[in-house]
C-alpha cells in the first residue's frame, strides 16, 4: 500500500460560523498549555468561545475532512486597535492545533491562510505576540516571514518565572 493512501486527508480551512462555538471552546480547552497561555485553564461552567470581542468572521478554522464538524485547529485575526490610522494592520490573536493534528503542517497552513485572509481584508501588515519560551511557535512564525520587532522583558509572571512577551510582525505587500 502506498504511503499516500495511509496519510490522512488534508483539513479544509474556512471562516468560522456560530455553529462552531462549542467545538472552538473544546479545542481551546484541549490545547491550553502554560507554554502559550497567560490566563488560567478554564473551569466549568465554560464560557462560549464567541463573545463581543471574538466574532465568527475573525476566525479561520481547520475542519477534519474525515469527521464532519470536528475542528483540528483555528487562527483568530483581529485589529490590534480600534483606530482608523491602524486599520491597515491585523493581528494573529490566537492559534491552536489539536494534538492529533500536530506535526502535519496544519499550524503552517493556518498561518498562511491568515496571511491570505489579512491581504483579502486589505491589511498591509500582520502582527502577533508570542511568549519567549514558546520556541515551536516562534520557529513557525519565523519560517513564515515574521521577525521580532520588540520584546517586553519579564512582561508575565507565569508559574514562578518571568517570561518575555515577544512582538513579531511581517509585511503583507511585496
């Protein structure tokens, strides 16, 4: 049997809709880690994923092609400020990949989809913030053209350790 027959189908990436709320909330809880989270692990009763600040149109989801409705990852794009003079910039404000989908390029596909979506929305720059100790995420972002634009030393005190907040960005124009 060939290797391609054993390989799982590639997830499709699409804009989220309200019906994804429970799956996104589940994915958020399952992927919570002190490597990237600055808030505590959510406890029941769980809040909905979508709220006034997080709308379905801000989220791209990767859907498992072999299990309709099951989400394997997401990336959230938001304006970094409400200012009109900053409207040409979007920010990645959340990226998650389910454990079973890691190592298959899904994080990379979501970052690339975020860049494409940001361009489609007219953005000229895409920015993000990542904790300094999150080496896998930083490596991914650097491979996708993001560069460190600033560091907030010791910005967070997490689990007894001070952790830097790393600001990264990339242009979306040629």
